């Protein structure tokens, strides 16, 4: 193996297996990825459409939207960017991010063009990219607990409240 091949392997590690502690099921992870790819397509199309104008803010918002599309494709579907050497490395690093970090990044990326130029094109073009961030944010909240554990916690809390109430009443007497 040449030194260049070793450097390439060190720079582009194998895609990490999804960790079990992130709390995402396989189908939810695929839903997030598909939403990211569709969001990238909507950003690219709306960004291109937004650039066909003479208003400089619309052009800047359109360019930012196309940059959003590129980042979404790079992070969520690196096979779409096979002509870029560092696509797998960026995707591997993006997979290591926590869900709330991805949520903040994607939502922030999607809000910026809307703030730059508030038009229907920017709103609808960034809606799915923002929804991708929301999906990642919901996964960061974690799984919903079962009804039995909630009932047990509620019962324990009720008993503690009753004990405090009887303790204060006895202290007053």
C-alpha cells in the first residue's frame, strides 16, 4: 500500500455502524434520510428558481438554498456526490453527530434564506429541509415511555404528596 492510500483510508474511515444509544429505530433513521434527500431536492430546485431574478437578496437566498441542498446531499446521501473525494468522510462525521446537533444545524440552515428573502419560493423550498431538522429534533427527545411506568411514577408522587400533607397537618396540631 502506498502512503497516499494510507492517508486516504485515514481521512475517510469506514461508515460507522449506527449506535444503539441514539434511540432511533431503523425505519425512523431511513425516514430522516429520505426527508433529507427530498429536502435537498426541493432546496436545489427552489434555489435555482429563486436565482432567476434581479433582486440581489433573492439571488443570495437562492445561492444559500443551493448550498443547503449540497450539504443535505453530502450528509444524508453521499452516494449522490461520488465525484467529490471527501463525501464519505463528511458523511461519516455527520453520522457521528448527535440528533439534536443535526436538528439545530438543519433547521438553522433552512431558516437563514427565509430571513434573507421572505418569499413563497424560499418558504416552500426550505420547508422539507426544516422538517428534516424537526425529525432529528424529535428523535433527540427520545422514546416515549410506557403507561405502566408513568402510572407508577404518578402513584409514587401522589403518595409523597399525601405524606407531606399529613406531616404538615400533624405538625400543626
